[in-house]
């Protein structure tokens, strides 16, 4: 147990279920998938104590089966943004005055509900709405989300327990962690249900009220998140979910005097524009807003000549192609030594040929669809260009088909130029670019990796040479906020590897750690003197006798 003002349960990572053949969890998940497909859900906005539906109805369709209508939702306008802000501010006084252990209990209950009755509903919603296979949904929508809720309560207790170490006789020094003055705006992406839940929840847990705008392409599972929070006892108005076009919401929120902070995961360009807007409007706010963002990545795998070829190949297949490469941490560029390339290439192409691609409801499929037509078309353009360019060879994949769903084959591009466009730009899809280097150029490759991209999110070194590992770890210390040794550059676990990067990848406030929660409170130092002085004179002023 952790010692704070109250004991809170010491968190442990939620066990990952494997959904093997004839398992109970497989049967339960298949039932939830069937139920989801059989019902067209009408998703509302959640503003205060109301479920709001407008006249403008939009559709949600599975990326792997875009002919099937999964749900509808209602797009709001400026009035709904104002209403969400008003609802949040109306809930603020009671919420921030609530004892912290009462707030914590709500999110601990949400974790228990998600671990039990909501597990398969949340996983099925993520599989259907975001085209994740069963295992990817389990580690995201169930386990990581549960871990965020439980570990954040533990970090919350530690934060409140941190007090000044010294209070002289007659004095009591203490620190009060206050919620931010105003409301927090949370903008969440399509690719992780856990992120969609954590960004508003972590701020709310610390006593803040939140306006939350999830990605439309994650909205099917976002609706389940709101149902989960409501059943856990979250009071109305604490988290308000709106479905409003981003620029419309931004124009209002980033000009509002009570805007107190943004918790963001998304593209670098959008985040930089938000930062610029906040700076332009800084004179309008009651307080300096907290700006927390995790953005893009161009994540790398570096193999040393001493590496085991099987380890490299497995890291590439899993790191680049799990969830179709639609992870901020996904491996999208690889630097492989010439001496190992023949062995890696043979095993790599053989493994890729064995991957099955199709809908998430078929558990034999490792690869599913990319999120939408916009992403599909962008990836198709890069692949088509690679087929035309000199010094570029596609050794696997290269095909795509959107007749049924947004399917892109896992594609491997080998380039002669380490600064070719697909080595530098974030693609966010199942496309990996490989540069084969001369074994003697390992030090040179370290320099190339460090300066190739604007991002610095994740990366890994695979090597059996400890000197090479040490050299790479130091040389690439600014190139990755999460660095892996002899493992793929994906799969950060809450409580084990807090996640975030710097440079163009964000503010590196490390989701899944105390560091992030500290951004959502404003400390007040309080000194209380029990027997205060009653005369201004100090002893040195006395006359000598």
C-alpha cells in the first residue's frame, strides 16, 4: 500500500488475455462483436446532464467494411461548444471541492468495470470502429486504459502526499495542489482508445473539468468510454464530450478567458497551430494555459552487425505492421547492416508472406484496414511514387484495395538514399523503409538517424555488442523519448515505460507517469504560524548596556 493521506491500492498491470481458440474470452468477444454489428448505435454528445442530438447526422462505418453502417452521430456547432464550456464551469466548484479520495474512487470503479463487464464491449467497439484485431484491442482498449486509471490514482496519492520536509517549531508548512483555474480541453486521436480515455480522465482526476473532442474515427468506442464513466459515478459536466469540427471548437475555446490547458494527441502541424493560437491569444486568458501534447513520430530500428537476424526480423514485423503501422511509435524506418541483410531479407519476406489481411472479426487476420479513405489515398500515393523512383525497390507488398475496406498490404521499401522521402516523413501506415548500410559505417548511421527527421519519439538498437549499445544509447539520446534495447520500438506499458517524445514529437510530459498529472494541478504553498510575533523589533536593535 502507498502511504498518503489515505491508503490506495498499489496498482499492478492488468493481465492481457490471449483470446486463443476455445477460450472463454474469445467466445465473449465474438458475442460482443456480433451484437455491435447487429445494432446501429445513435451516438449523442454528452453535455452536462444531457445527451444532445442535433439534426446533422453523420455515419460511422468499419474501416475494413465500409459498406456496413455501424453507428450514426450528431455533429454540433458553436452553440454546443459554448454549452459544453458552460456545463464544465458549472460543475467546477463542486468537483474541485470533492475530497480527492472520492474523485479517485470513481476512476478506480471505472477500472474495475472495464476489467469486468465492459471489457468485451470496449474491445469490440475498438475492433469494429478502428479496425484493430483482438490482441491489439485487448492491450489498448482494455489493459492500457485500465492501467492508466489505476496507476494515475496511485500517482495522484503520491502527489498529494508530497509535503515540505521541514516545519520549524511553531510553524506548519504545507502544499495544496489546486486544480487549474478554468477548464481543460482534451483532443484525442483515432488510434488508441486508451489515449482517448486517459487524456480527459487524467485531468479530471486532479479536480479539473474537461471539454473533450474525440476523433470522429474513434467515436464508436468513445461513446462506450462515456457510458463507462457515467456508470462509475462521474458527475454530470465534469467531462463533456462534443462532436464538433476542430476549427470551430478551437476558435471558441482558444479565445475563452477560462481556458486553462490543453491535453492533446494528434498531428504535429495541428499542435503547432494550436500553440501559435494560444500564444496569440495569451492576453485573453485568466492564467497561462498548460500545453501538453504528444504528436508525430518517425521511429527507427537500428541493427548492429552483431545483432541476431531473427530478433531483428521479429522487431520489424511487429514494430512496423501491428495495427497497420498506425501507432505513434510504429517502426517506419530501419537501418540494417549489409552483412545481415541477406538473412534478414529472406526471413522478413517469408514472414510477411504469411500474414493474413482482412476484417477484425476473423481472428486469423494479423493485418486489418487503415482508418479511412484519406489515409488510404495518402499511403497509396507514396507507394506509387516509390514504384517510379530510381534507387528505390519494393521487396514486399505494394498493393492496395479499397473496394471492401481500406486495405494496404504491408509494404517494405528499400532505398539507396537514407534521406529518401519515406525515410523522413511520417506516413502512419503499414509502410517500412529500409536503408542497408556498410558495416563499417555504423558511427555514420548514428549521425544520419539523429538528423533525418524532425521527430524524436521512439527508436531501438538491436545488438549483442555492449559497446555498440552504449554508443548508440548516448548518440541517439535526443532522437527518442522512449528508447528500446533489443526490442521493437513499440509497446510502452503504463508504470513501466512512461510514454512521450521531444523535438517535433511533443512536450514529453510522459503519459502514464506522475510527470503528466503534475501538469494538471497548480501548487499553493501555505505557511501557518501558531504563535506569531507581536512586535516588529528584532533583538539586534536593542541597545547595549
